[in-house]
């Protein structure tokens, strides 16, 4: 339980480090209010599509492997953001980060695997606490690293700090986190992509008006 708490905390702290600086970063590259809003929202859009996908994959190949994939992808997204010199690259890096943000939802699945009904609520509460603590700590660290002046803020250092934290979480996962899903309980990957047609995630009553 302690390892998944630490991995979750470090991962979300890396996300929080760059979050408050994104509007200023986008503005420096010439973004208007609409594009700044898009830059902030595109992560959640990517997560909307990525989270159910990675959840289904983790049911097949195990939680640990998906957390590793997710953290590696998140690291790459922060490195791309650090050296992004156009708004397009910034937006793409955030969208990719959202798509790869499977470690958050998988952390809850991991706790469900290793707990019983008696202590499950406590376990899930600890993961939620890790999310809250990381989300609170990350922006403070990001603001400190960027500096007090918006015009001279060091966005590269901040983004690379986010990448570094994900690397730490990745190493911790590889060497210390044990797999929680037994092979006998894993599901086949057959029909994986049908998840995007399931009413559970994308109700037709919600989707049809958007494409009409």
C-alpha cells in the first residue's frame, strides 16, 4: 500500500508542477483566451478517452505494466512540453499526457485488488489523499522553480522537473511495486476497442447530439 501511495503522490505532483504555468506559457507563444482554455482542457479530453482504454488493458496484462507504460508516456509528454516552441506542440504534449494518464485510475484498481471489503475504503482513501497531497504540493514547487516574474519564468526547468518526478515514480514502480492482479483473474484483450462503443463510457444520447 505504501508503494502505490508514493508512486501516486509523485506522479500527480509532477502533473501539478506545470499546471499553473500553462496559461502563461501558452500566452508567451501568442495564444489568446480561447487557445489558452484549449491548452488547459485538452489534457482532460485525452484522459476521457485514455482512462477506460488503459483500465481495460490493465485487466488483461496487469496493473504494474500499465502503470509503467503510463509513467513512461507521461515522462515523454513533459519532455516534449519542455522543448515545445509552438502552440501546436504544447497542445499535442498536453493531449498526449492526458492519453497516457492511466496511472491515476489504475492506482484505484490496484488498491481494489489488494484489499478486502473490510479495509478497501481505507485503502482508496489513502490513494485519494496521495492525489490531493500531490496536487497541492506540485503547483507550489512549480511556482518556486519558475520564479516570481512571469516574463522571465523558467518553463523548461519546470517541465523537466515534472518529467524527473515521473522518472522517480517509474523507477519505484519497476523495482518496488508488486503486481496486484493474479494471472488467473486477467481478461482477454479480445474486443478491447469495443469499450469505446459501450454505453458505460460514451452514452449514445450524449454523443449523437455532438455529431449531429
